[in-house]
C-alpha cells in the first residue's frame, strides 16, 4: 500500500513540475523548510519516548497505563496528555509505540484526546484571547471529554 501512495505522490509531483516548474520548486522549498523546522521536535520526542520505553519495561507500562490499570490508568494518561505539548503528527506514532509496549486502548484514547484538546501549557495565551472563564471551562470540559472518549473506546474494544 505504501508503494502505491509513493507512486501516486511522485506522479502528482511530476505533473505539477511539468505544469509549473516555478510553483513546484517554491512549494518544495516551503515543504523542506517546514520539515526541517519540525524535525528537531519530532526527533526529541521520539527519542524521549524510545528511552522511556527502554527504561520502563513492559511490566511497568502495563501497571501504569495497561489494560488492567483501569480508570486510574485512564486518569493518569489524561493528566499526562493535558500537560504535554506534542503536535499530532508526533502524538499518533508515540501512541502506537505505547500500544506496542503494552498500553491499553482506553488509556491511549484518553491520552490522545486530552493531548489534542486540553492545553495546560497554553493556558496563559488562551486566557489572553478568550478570558479566564472560557479558558478554564473549555479545558475542564475537554478534560472530562477525554474520559468519555476512553469509555467509548473501551466499550467498542470490549464489544468486538
């Protein structure tokens, strides 16, 4: 499947290049600049997660956010997700690595949903634009929503 996607991408890139060389070169330069800006963050996070997975054996991961960690694991995953500032393109591979390491689906669902929706680190900026009341309300509701996501994922996994 990956080969097909790469082939389609290459074909479209060549089509673009023959249609308008200048625009295609400009787009490739912008893409490279974006990639080179994102790469250090991505490597640091992947390195930290890799080291964490190497230090914490599967047994510890299973205790903290494994399937049998229950709602305490969901809560811990939600808290970590809430205070972590990771872009989505790094968060999802990280979640896959944690799942491979023995994390539970409910726990990862809570982690990802709180990571994407709750912004403890960005609260000062959010307060500046939206005010304290809206900021705290939005973050609290998003945090609670991560538990709903975990519940639904748990229900779906257990039903299948």
